[in-house]
C-alpha cells in the first residue's frame, strides 16, 4: 500500500474516533476509489485488521 494511502486511512480513523465522519469519508473515499485492484485488497485487509482504530475500542480477549 502506498504511504499516502496509509496516511489517509489513519487520518480517517482518527477523525471517525472524533465523531467527524463526514470529514473522514472526504479523506478516505478518493484514496479508496483511486486504488488499483492490488491496493484495494491491501486496503480491505488493513481495514479489517484495524477496526478498533475507527471505533476507539481496544481488543478484548475472548475467554
């Protein structure tokens, strides 16, 4: 994934945690739409692995 894409996703996560969803979408959407198929797969994996970056919740261990 390009460094600029990763920065945009991290910034979108930060804005989402601050309840600034509109701004988060404005930053992340163009980057996601411009990604090629390879980078799109990387973005999907990153989003799945970093859900808590957007929610602000910590991972809880399963019993």
